[in-house]
C-alpha cells in the first residue's frame, strides 16, 4: 500500500480505530507500518524509538488470547503510533502532515 503523505496513512490507520476487537487487525497495522517505516521521517530520535517499540508491540499483541486485553493493548498502541506519525512526515510529503 503506497501513501503520498502522512494524511493518507493516518486516514487508513484511523479506520482501524473503529474496531479493536477483531483479531488480526493489529497484525494488519503492523504490516502497513512495516511497509512505510523506511520513508517515515521522525521529528526526533525519541519518537523513532517509541514508534519502533509500539510497532513491535502490535506483532506481540496478536498472540494474546484474552480479547479484552487484546483490544486494550491494540487501542493504546495504535493511538500512540497515530500520534507519533502525526508529528512526523513521509519522505514523499511536501509539508508536515497534521490532521489534528
């Protein structure tokens, strides 16, 4: 999936916020972010480290069997990732992509 800017990526990620309870969605978000990771330009090193941690957590979350724990951790990590991306840009962006 190719994105022209952060706004397009954020719109796709926000769709996953509509349903935290369906198993497999954390892995789909993980896959999307794995594809765009090479072109994300983080605001600073702290954001990049936090992004990488949360990104890996998405993969781990998929192994959880308790659906409530899955949804809670997925929601928390996805929100943090969205906030980091909102403060970053893709190398294809002309301007910093702010939705909020």
